[in-house]
C-alpha cells in the first residue's frame, strides 16, 4: 500500500460505477477522497449539468483538481479527522444535499486499527473504507445514492459488522460486481462495487452480504467438534535440536501425504494438541489437500496459521474430513481476504454448524 492509498480508478471501472446509478435525477455529485477526479469526471459526462464536490487530503491532488476543474468545488481536507473546524464547516453546508456519492476510499488500516465514527449519535468502530461510507452518508439527500469500491473484507469481516447493520437499516444495498486483484495498478486488494440507495426498501433478499456462502443446516449429527487455533507466531518460533522438543506444525507441514512432523521441533515447552483432529490452514490459497486428519495421540504444537478441529474419536475425525471435502466449495468460499485468503474461527464455526456438528471452543 502506498502512503494514502493513491490507487486511482481505471476509466472502465468508473464508467461501470456510474452506469449502476438508478434514475436520472442527479444534480449534485461528491467524492470525498477524489484523487485525480476520475470518478467525478465519469459522472460529469453522464450528468453534465450536475454540480461537483471534490475533497482530498493530498495537497497536490487538490492543487491539480483546482487547476483543471474550475467549476468544481474542491476542498483540501482530512475527511475522517479534519482538525480545523473552519475547514469542516466549509463542507458542512452540503449535508443532506448530495444526490450521488462516488467513492474509492483508502483501504489501509495501519496495524489492523479501527476507525471510530459518530453516526446518528452512535459511536461505530469499523475499517477505514467503511468509515468513509458512514461519513459520506450524512451528505446524501433523502433519496440519494452511493456507489463505492470497497475491500472485499467489508462484506463479511467482524470489524465491519456494526457498520453493515447500520447501512442496511437505511436503505437498499446491491453488490454490482467484483474487481480482481489486478484491477488497480500497484495494488493487489480484492475489491467489490456496491450501490446503496437511501430510503429504499431491501426486499426479501435482505442483506446481500451476510452468510452469502452458507447452506441450509444439515441434519444434526450429534457430534461435537472443538475448535483450537494455534498460537505460536512464526517469527517467535525457536527451533530445537533436542528430541524432547515437540513437533511444530506450520501450513507448509500440511501435505497431501499427511503431516510432516519431522521438519521442526519447538524449543520451549508449549502445550501441544493431540489427535484425533482435522487440521487446516487458517491463511492460505485454499486447497482440499491441506485438510489433514491427525489420528495420533502424541502432541503437536501449532503455529498461529493452523486450526485444529478436535473430534471424539478417529471415526468422527474421518467423517468430519469427508464432510468438509464433500462441501469443499462451501469451505473454500469462506477463505476470503482483500490480500491473502484466510478463514476465521467464526466462519469455521458456521461451516461446522451448517454441517450439523455441535461446536465447543477451547
Ligand atoms: C484509492 S484513491 C481514490 C481516488 C479517486 N477517488 C479514484 O477513484 O481514482 C484514495 C484517495 O483518498 C485520498 N485520501 C486518503 N486519506 C484521506 C482522508 N483521510 N481524507 C480525504 N482523502 C483521503 C488519497 O489522497 C487518494 O487520493
């Protein structure tokens, strides 16, 4: 990621976003992270009489926009945390007046940090991209629309759960399309385009992004599975030459032929996990060959990239493994991520429940 996520929207994606807008009653268009103005220019072609508001935090971007686009209202401002009240007031007058917001906001959350936004007097914690959406909503007119590029993770991450619920309560959300990881030059994030129509009812297929991959629950099979997430971070792993050290398992040790328990031994005395269990990588390019049954009782220590699903006996471990392979498409789709693909304990729990297992944690 570069300093302020200055990955500009290619023309064809900008046109796709503009053509997703419903109706023709667009008289004021805003982009609160306008960059070089590509989204706004696409809108201006479609609605030549519309007034245009552009905000960006980068002085150079603002200088260029002011030079090139004399008729636009252009402001240099930090849209999320503008320290100057005078600057904040300059744009306050557009509150409730914007018929269309177009956004390709910055995605980066340094160190996984949350943004905190006050929305309708509620304090919301969410990702940077979603914070832009929530702040932008306050400028929309009563039937305004918003079309935004978001990191794919905004559709399912726990981090944005509260923000998704709020947005859903205010109008209709549709997912217009997905952009592959090569869509933006220099940025490998997987992203999606959403359309939000304020005040519009959602219809039956209410929240398009919740549990989108989950099947109807199977018949209950009364088997318990205990989920255990490995804890040892690779950069803290210290190898032991002594035979007393326990085998240490990272995703590279989950191999089609089984688990390679000979490669690493761990130096310090970590509590190990014992079979029977199904082991799977937490972060990876998903492959069913990486779902491995471990039947032995001798302990293994897991890196924080491995999740173990403990079962009562080997027969249950084998059945669980088979169920996961039979439902592989379902499992695979739960590995998501804007950059590297990963799965969370929460999503594994949902998969297990949907396959009829009872989940206990520890
Ligand atoms: C991904 S680029 C998108 C630019 C443009 N909207 C487009 O689609 O091509 C994100 C832009 O957000 C601006 N930006 C980053 N943080 C910002 C903030 N806190 N407030 C306003 N603009 C910000 C960057 O300078 C950059 O131009």
